[in-house]
């Protein structure tokens, strides 16, 4: 019998041993591989896992447009790109910064400041490091997505001001949210957000800024979006319609070319602002992207103050326009008879000082005092009224207080009184100072918008309208300072004579055919009389004119200030005439064409009034 059985199926011991060795080797290799992956390369794969994660990308809401009263665009937005810096991988971010600085032309200091500002924000929220990306910037980001995955592009709607500097001080500008705003509204704002900083952009920021959206996406290790998890769309800001009439605005802007000053045109019945000019000004497009520090510093230190909205912030002596207040106070108080007359020989002495008038007007009553703007007449009226009575009527007609216009930072001006002198100067009011106040000099200061409202109030019988720029505004507050019919008639007849009578201060050069146009000139010295005497020369005066139509219960009122323009009759009155003419031309169906106001030759104008050794012209 053979030593083995042919049916025996057992594996030979040699083969079994070989299989065991191979299995053990495979297990060892697996264990070594696992150890290498989980221990030796743990940090590397952790980084990859972090990169292949979820990111939240903001969707910026476009700001609402601003339209004029007829729906024409004054401000809108246009598509642009911003560059985002993703911060969810700190190590990769730190490693990429030098290349980002060089490739995008961003200084190290600027980049560090922006990252410092965002330190308190969650890491999944990116930082906008370049608000307006150029074509070269976009090409750099697209071509470096693999090696610099911390950069991304975001579509935004950039603010656009198609008319450049027209209406700039009224519209305002936008800029990055401040630290203070973020602290006040931590749930609303984050670094890099754009908000209104001045003018209407600031006043109505909540209505026009909209609500940003957010897109949550899954990205791979090189920043490529693999899929979108959810998408919360942005809610665009609401457009607002303004009371501004672009046609009248263009006329006023053209007339103010190369001048300094302001203009305010209003519907005298409703308070709707039809035009508002402030010169010099700036281009708000410069603020639509982050404005360079050097340019911002230059705007803030410019002695001509282009950022000042002179229509509501210039606090200056009103000159002879203030005589409308004096005439109203004289008639309403009945402290002086309505038939009161004064002989004007060209000057008068009060409290030991000589106060001049530019002409020897002879016998002057109230009507002639307004029409020819006789200083001697109003010196005497002021002396008899006294400062507190003057203050009462000036304040009642809206001077020395804000008008309530829907713009930030309106100034109040100043109407002096005995109480004010004691409180501020710590001494009693000197009666000699009343003489200067009586012709709109001395301590009294006003803004152009205050004068426009004051003149409208006198012409309509004492209703103080609330100026506003938002079409259809609600909750307006109209004040009341009732004036007698006789007062309204006498004062408005005087202002009609300023424009239309031969001896009026405009010499009839600005009267309008078929328009019942009235107004009052004013010229105010910009420095004290003592300084003028010391220098031995006359300093250039500020020219004022406030015009309106028709003579009583006016539809439109326009106040113009031309700083260092000289006489109001030659510098400011032609501008007001052009705007009022354009209003009636348009009302009659004729589209107005912008025209440059020509100054009336000084030889053609009547030159009333003067103060002390210097001349205070109309």
C-alpha cells in the first residue's frame, strides 16, 4: 500500500507558510500606510479638509437710485467687481500675502489694516481688499486660483453720479462704514460695507441701501466651487424721487460757473426744493471707490471748503435783505408810525459814530427805504425798535433757527438779543451795535435757505414752509407767524419796486416780461469795518439777492449768495432772474436752455447804502 492516499487534499506546508508570510507583510504595510496617513501626513490632510469646505460669500445689495421730480436719473449704480480675501485658512493666507501685495499693487500696511479691522469678524466672512478691481486685477485673480485660492471676485453695484459735481453737496457721497457705525449696529454692518456719508446719501441711507444676501458654497482644495448649498438673494435698495427739477438745476449750475456761493430755489407753497447749488464743490464719483487718503485730506484742508453745503451751512451777514425783517417789525409792532419819514443826507451819527449811506436819498419813507435800500432810514428804524424787538420779529420769521430741511448738519445762524449778549459775551448789549444789525451787519448771520423761507413767509402772510427734498414727504411741519394784510402789501410792494421801479436797486435790469417778479438785494461786508479802515481799502463784499413771483402768495422763491461777488444787484440778482424765468418758461411749455448770467455793468446800477467808513452796498 502506498505511503499516501491519493484523495488527501491538504495544502503542502511550504505553500501555507508562504501564504502566511505574504499576509503578514500586507497587514504590516497597511498599518504602516495608515500610520503615515494619520500621523505623518495628518496636518497636510487636515489643511486639505479645511480647504474642501463650506464658504459664505456675500451678495451685495445695490443702492436705490435717486430721481428728479420728473423721474430723470440723478444717481444710479453700475456693475463692478471687488476682490475678496478669504480668511478661513490662516496659514495659507499668511503664506499668500506677499504675492497678493505684489500682484494687486496693495501696500503691506493697507492690507494689514484691513485684516486688523476684520479681526472681530467670523473667519468664514471674507474681507474686501480692493473695492474696484481693474481688468488686470481680475486677470491676476483668475490666473492664480490654483496657487492663491484665498482670493476671489465678487460682483457689486458701484455708485454712479452721471452729472459729476452737479448737486454734489446736496446728494452727498458714500464710503466705507466707520467703526462707530459698526459698534452702533453690530448686526447690520461689517468691515467694508458701503454707507451714505453725507447729504441725501446719508439722510436716506436706510431706504436706499438695501439688504445684502449670502451664498453658501462647497469649494475644493483650490477654491473651486463644487456646489451651492443655499442662496439668500440680496434685496435691492428702494429708489427715491426728489423734488429737484433737473432743468432748473442746470440753469443755476451754469450761472454759478467760476463763482463761489450758493442758491436755493423752492416752491413757496409746499417747500419743495427745486434747485440747490453750492460752489465750489467736488465730484462724488471720487468717493464711489475708496478715496485715497491724500485726496480726502486735500478736500478737508481746502480753504475754499468744497465739502461745505453753503445753501444750508454758510452762516453769513445777510446785508440789506435783512431790511425786509426791519420793515415787517416796524409795521407789525406799530412802535413807529407807518408814515414815518427820514431825511437822508448820505450819513447819520449815532452814539458818537458816523454811519454812512451810499447816496443822499433826501426824504425817505418806508417804500422808498426798501426800493432804494436807504441805510439811514433803517438805522433810525433800528434805533427806535431796539435789539429785542428786532430779535423777536427776525426769530418769528425763521431766522436764527434751522428750517428742518431733510439734510444732515444744517446750521442755525444767529439772531442777537440782549439775553444772547449776556449769555455769550457776559455783558449787556450795546445800543450802538443795533445800528449795524438794522442793515443786516454786525452779529446777525443767516443761511441762504433761511432767507428764502423768510421772504416767502412775508409774501404769503406769515406761513413758514418746511423745505424738503424728498418728493411726497409726509409729516412736514409748517410754522405760523401771522402778518397783517397791510404789512404784507406794503413790504411786498417795496420788494416789487426793487426790481421794477426806476430807482430800485436793480435799476430794472432783472425785471421779467409777463412775470410779477419781486425781490430784495443785499451786499454784506465780509470783514469788520475796523479791519477795512486799517487796511485802507475796501474788501470784496458778498452779494445777495432773494427773488420771488408773483408779488403776493408766491409760487417760487429763489435765494442766491455770491461770495466776494460785490453788489448783490450785479452778482446775485441775474442768477435768480434766470432761474425764475426758467421756471415760468417751463410752466408755459418752453424747455429752458442753460445760459450764463451776465453781470449788469456797475455803472448801470444804483448804489445805495454804506456803513461806517466802509460802504455796504446792495
